[in-house]
C-alpha cells in the first residue's frame, strides 16, 4: 500500500527521472504543487503516452492521485481515496483496471514514500527511499472522467505488489517500483517485451533504505522538510524480573495504619505476623507501643493472638449459650417457680440463673463451701 509520498521534483526534472535524455512536453503544470506530504486528491506530474499527429508520444501531464473511472456518473462527487492503489495480482479481474492495461499505463515519480508500522494502537511512520536519493518510478494506470461542466479530469492509481523480504517487518504491500530502464520502457512502451508478472515483481535490491520520521506527518496538513527528518526512536524499556517482583510485592515499609486499613490495601483482613517481615513487625509494634523497644525474640504473632481472641470469644459464647439452654429447659418445666416467693413468677430466666449461682456457694445445711472464699474481695 502507498498512500503518502514525497514529491518535490520540478516538472522539468521528471523526464530525466524516467530515463529520458531529452525534455518532454508538459500539460497542466500549473496545477502541480510540490509537497513533502502528498496524499490522494493531489496533483502530481505523470509520464504517459498521448496521441499526436505523429503517433503516440510521451508527455508529462499533471493528474490527480486517486482513480475516478470514466464510467462514473457525471453528477457524482469524485472520491480519490477509493482507488488510489490497485493490486497488481487482481487488476486483470476488475473492470475499473482491466480495460486500462493495454493503453493507459503511466509512470509516477517521487523521491520517497511513507509506510506505517503498526504496534497495537500505536503507528510509527517510516520514510522509504533510494540510498543514492535518485527518484523512484512507480507503475501506474490512468483514466479520464468528464464532469457536468464539460471538463476532463485525469486521474491515476499506483499499482502495488507483495512486500519485499527486507520490508516484511514493516508492511505486507509495497508499490510496484520500476528499478531498471528495461522495466520502465516495458511498462510505458511495450509490455510484450516483458511479462506483466515480471514487471510487477517486488523490488528486492538493497539500495532501498528507510528510517523513522515524525508521526505528525500523518496529518495531511503537515508539510515541509520536517516530514522527512529522521526521528531517533527511544529504545523500549523492558522490565527485568527483579523489577516485576518489586512492583507486585508488599512495600518494605508499612505503617500500622496502612496494614490495618482494609480499604487502602486489598483484602488485608487476614494479615498475620507470618505475612510480615521482621522489620514490618517491628514497625507495627512501634506504632502500638512507641516507648517499648521491640525484641526479635519476643515479637508476638498477630495470627496467634487473633486465634486466641477468637477462642476466648467462642468459650464465652458457648458458656452463655449453655446457661440459656439450661434456663430455657427449667423455665419450660416450671422448676424455676417457688410457692414461697410469689414474686419469682415474674422474674426472668436470667435472674433465676443468677440466684442459682449465688446459692451454689452454700450447702443444704447452710454451711459455706470452699468456693465461697474465692468470691470474697
């Protein structure tokens, strides 16, 4: 694919770029505007054969890049981005191109062209040119279209082929570059001297070179020598294994607030001393008891303390639950009621438990048991 090019040649220099030893007649040269960033829809100097009194002679005619077939309706607005390239492998199959091959072949000259390297969402343009800076000559086809005003518009399309081996890393298509006098003459004058497939082979010579340029030239409005100024690409920084682990590991210094704050750290509810280093445990102890110097041998295990607290709470819950079950059974059986104290009929089960506990320290004959001494202050 070729959608941008540099064409700053003077019209009078085009014949020489195509191998002619003499000047050629020019037509519509006033429409041409040299540019470092030519795109479809722009006028460019093209060498083609034109009927004259003495036969078909080569001329330089300025045409618009982007083919508009002659059968396009006169009231239709031309779309030059629709056919600015033509695949050489399939031009014989498409009506828009097949009828042009016998007599509408032409040559397009540029100093270089641009291709983009895609890297995900990022696109980096590269400028491709001949190492000795001679112009490149592309194989092209042209056509004419009559508009409503009676004017005749000359347009052309650049043929493309598969990419060369040296540039496969950049793109899968390249323009058909006519790199020798024989291929130029065959394409413009007599295609029978060489087969179509021979002329449209990818250019494999090593003098086709490239370098990266500014992405700003992706805008059509961006023009000037800055388009072809070499851009020094910064090497991509590759993360080492150590950096990868550091990025995902726990920070070396954590405050107690950072450790305890479950909102700041994802799922920190199960943090224990086993999950922290010695330094992190010291930092945690320093936050809890600032005046006490932490000792490595007596550093507590947060996990063990957490388990002890859970066990203590469980014992307390189990004891209370057992008492409640006992009271509930007695309450249902009516054993909690006493005929000597009618007020006890309105007492709660928890009050009955407290009374039972207070009486448990006294024997049936009224003597205090040994357990009663442990309850004295």
